[in-house]
């Protein structure tokens, strides 16, 4: 019995908005993926690759609603901060309800490659800080953001940014001096 012949689908013309979104996201990925991955690692995400992938997915879904395509990086950064914070909270709640103690966290190869040995002591001290202080310090000193950008990324006021940064620096300095 001969197989039925299937006609190939005629290519449909691509929507210019879809082409623009694809090109914009490709540029955004190329320019900022590694810095977003570093941000997730420094904020304490246990699965930074998944956090960043989710952030890119969210911006992909909302691309047409962006008022300014130039603001996509700030939106992406804010999304990575929020997703990391949500996952850390979820893990804290989940660990409270587990009967067995949590196993030691294994750092992924990608995360380990991003950090040099001389930075490990600093990262360990940074991980001991409260989440808001850690976020403020990472956004300020690793990404070099200004107070207003940090406030937007964290969803807090400028005064709170100053408070978290100051307290975080004081605690980090104390922790680093204690390790000497």
C-alpha cells in the first residue's frame, strides 16, 4: 500500500514583532547571560542556571509589554533578584518541614567556574549576610548599579538601599576581619 503524500506546509510570513522580539532577546542573552548567572550565584541561588533561564522566559513572555526595550536589562536583573529571593524562601520553608536534615549543597560546575579561589572566602562571608543586605551589596559592588537602580531591582526605597548597603558592609567587614 503506497504511503499517503503529505504536502509541506507553506512557510508563513513571520510577524515583524516576533522577529524583533527574537532578535532583541538574542542580543540580551548574548550581552547579559553570564552577568545574570553571576548575580544569581552571588545572591545565593541553589540553581542559578534555572533562575536565569526562568528570568529570560518571563521577559520573553512580556516583551511586547515593555515600554522601553532599553529597560529590558533592568527588568531582567530585577527578575533574577526576585526569583532568587522566592526560591530561597521556598527552600527555607521546605527545609523546615523535612524530617531529615538537609544534605550539604553541591555547587554546580558552572557556579564554581565563575568564582576564583581568592574570592571564595569573600563569597562565604557574603552568603552569611541577611538576604537584603547581600542583594544590596551584590547589586552595588559587583554590578556597579546606582542607588535608584538598586531600589528598582529590589523593590525598595532609596533609603532602604542605603541602610542595607551600610549594614551589609559593616557585617562583611567584621566577618572578613574575624577570618584573618
